[in-house]
C-alpha cells in the first residue's frame, strides 16, 4: 500500500499531471508525469485511473492493487526527480489480462521514458 503522503487524491493534481505533464505509453498502461523543479522538494504523489473498459469491479480492483504495489517499488526513481512530482498511471484494457511481471516491465519502461530530462 502506498503511504498517505504518496497518494494523489485531489482532482487538480490529476488534471495537472494529465494535461501539462509528460506522457509515455505501452500496451497495458499510460503514464503521465508532471513535476515542478522549482517547488519545494516533497514526496512524489501517485494516482491511478482504471476505467470500466478494463473490466468489472473485481478486475479493476485487482489491476489497481497490482499497479499500487509495482509503483511502490519504483518510488526511489520518482524521489530522485528534482522538486515535487505527480504521477498518474492509467490502466488500459489489456492490463486486465497482463501478468504481474508484464505490468511491472511496462511500468518500468514507461517511467524511464517519461522521467528522462
């Protein structure tokens, strides 16, 4: 589980990350990252979007749990960014059928691409 300080919960944070942040995608997910290098350094915040296109409620919850756990493993990579980072992970319908390792590989690749300077 992500700690409270690492959760992106307000709609303004989601909107800022999706509209003005950088984006990278794969077959199972899309990652949006916005960071303000001039802001005071703080913990990165992460939010998740899993639409009904992914599946029923049980499937969506399973995908969210997997993504939450995988994102927690990648927090040090986000903490290395200057300033404050906001990350939104959007699951695509293919994420429902993807294995845990496939989701992890896709998340790692997309985070690497989106966090390049």
